[in-house]
């Protein structure tokens, strides 16, 4: 019998109650730290990011995922994963696998200070079912 992925319930790490959080300028917005052992235990998961862009888009959004160790307060200085979300569709949705690390956090920052965008992000963890 083959092992299969056992997907768990989504955890909203940016925004609350399925709502958006608004950000503007070039200050990064950070999600909740995901603790793979305490919150799970989980093997890994996917981040789903949704951006509702300003009607007249000048700035895009860079998404960065940082891995951590110890107790989740010591995150790496450089992002393990990064990508840019553009306004091809509105709202724009992107997803990416989380790094294989005991802790990680997703941060988003605009490429400029002109616009105000809304963001929400979910982490959908999984285990391996035997």
C-alpha cells in the first residue's frame, strides 16, 4: 500500500476570519510563524497567497518565505523562497510549497510606496498517511 498525502485544514496566517489585511508603502507585512511540530505535527504544506490590488496598479508585491530554527524566533537572514505577484488577475492568487524547516514565516512587501493593496494568506499543512 502506498503512502498518500493527508491534507489538513487551512490556517490563515495573514488576515483574520477569511478577511484581508491592508498594507501600503514599502514596510513588510508578516504572517504568523508556522511551527511544524507544535501546530501539527506536520511534514510540510503549501502557502496560498491572494492579493487584491489597488485599482490603478503601480506597485507589485514581493513574497518572501523565511525558514527558522530553535524556537521560531530565530529566522534566517535571507529568504528560502521568494517570488513576485503581479496584477495579471484581480485578485491574484499564487501558491508555493513551504520549506522543509521546523519553523517558517511568510512576509510580503510592495515594490514601491504608491499603492495600497489587500492581502490574505493561508498555510495548508499535510502529513503522510501510511
